[in-house]
C-alpha cells in the first residue's frame, strides 16, 4: 500500500534526528505528487525547523517558486507524527501545509502533547484537506517511545544496561573492576549514549570503575552524566568531576552548581529512590536515561517496575563466583550476536 510505503520512508528520515531533537519527537516528512517524491525532510535539531518545513523547502529548492507552488496544490504530505498546531520554538506546521494548499495529509501517530493532541488534524480538516491518520501507528509510536513515555507518564524512558557472565555473574566480589563484555559491545554502548539524553550510575560503580560515561568511541555528543552519591563520598579526582559534560549529582547534602556540576539535594534517598529520580529528570526535560550500574540500583528500578527496556550482554566465559546479575522476569523480545557476546533485549509492557 502506497501510504504505508511513504510512512516507512518518513520513519527512515525521522531516525536521523536521534540524539539531536530531545525533548521533541523525531519526525520525518515526505511530499508526493503525481506518484513521485518531490520533497523530503526531518526534524534535525531541537529549536530548528520541523520536518514539514524542511520537506517543503526541499520542494521549492528543487522546482522553483512557480512549479513548486503548483505541485504542492495537488500533493500529499506524509508525516510520521501529527503536524503541530501551536507556536512553540517554530510556527505551526499545520498552518504551513494549509498555506500551500496541499490536497491530502497522511499521518502516522496523533501527537499526545496537550498543545497538539488532535488540534493539528482538526485544523487541516477544517481547511478542506483530506486527512488520513493512524498509518503504521505502532511503528511510529515505537520510534518515539521516549517522547510518548515523557508525555504520558511524566518520566523519562528508562533503559537498563549491563553485562553478565555465562553463569550469571554481574560483578566481582570485593569492589574490584573486572571487564565482562568485548570491544564491540563497548563500542555499541557508546553509540547508544549518543542517542539518549543521560546515563546514570550509582556511587559504588562510580568509585570502583571510575567511568568517564562519555561517547568517545562513537561520533556524536556525550550524554548528561547522573550520579547517585548520598553523602558525596566519590573522590573529586574521579572522571565524573572533570567538567567535560553536564553532570548531575543526586545527594542528601547540598544543592549547588559549580561549572558543569549540578548538585541536587534529595530528602531521604533510602525510600522510593527510582520514583524520585524519574520525577526529577522529568522536571529537567530529560527524556531518556540509560542506567549503567550498579546491581542495587538495577534491582530497585526492576522491583519498582520503573523501566521500559533492558539490554543485557552475556559473555561466553564464566566466573567461579561474583555478584549475581539482576533478573528481569520478562520474556526476551530480541537477541543479537555482538562479537563474542550475546545481546538480549527485554521490554516492560506492564509499566508501573
């Protein structure tokens, strides 16, 4: 079916904005006239032009003023998410489509954001444009699962990530560092970091591993670093204090901003810590976070049902003893071979 084919192309375009548009959604747009694609665009960067704007610009760039205007009047615009109907950082995209008198608009998802949520569709229909929505609805929603989670659940999309040995150990006993997964897995993790807003670790992981928590092995921006350190015990000589990237330190001691370091004081971090963290990150417009350790933190989020996706590397080798890896308690949804490691993906469909 032609509509599905073009919406698939919208998704291919939309994902090019991964890691660059948060907390906005990723959106792609394809404009078709006489059975040919005459323009394409996607939302490239937060605060800049939306997908529909870039697609229409591409039509004018290719065909010139007069021919572009004539083509648009008989064209169909395919867009993976409902065109916005409000003035945000940019003007409403629904108004732009109406201005150029497009004949038809085909939409993947309705936008759940309160300022849109059907208003764009209504505006287009009231202007006499034929609107079709819900095409490849599930695929479009999955692409923007981070955005949808933030809007609907008032928290970031939460990804758990760890490596374990073949016999189920997560870390060695005795607060020593011991690498489990291979170099390809490490590179993939750095790619993931460029795609998410933040990466979070607990105090023990930060002290023992002294991680940089950046994306040095993949091109792209490094995520915000989030550290749990109740009593501020991590030495200031550790990498998290190097001021290279914004670093949030949740603690019970102080609230302060020193360079890139943002200390945020919380009351009694012994209770409901995952819920408190999730709400604080929501207030800070952090749309997605990878939790990267340690075992206690993973178990708290799992027990609270406060996670969306788990990515687990399993190595071929075994240890004689160690700290047991967390147990998800959900069926695996996908599996991949990454070098010598096996990557298993789990989805939490029964979210808290």
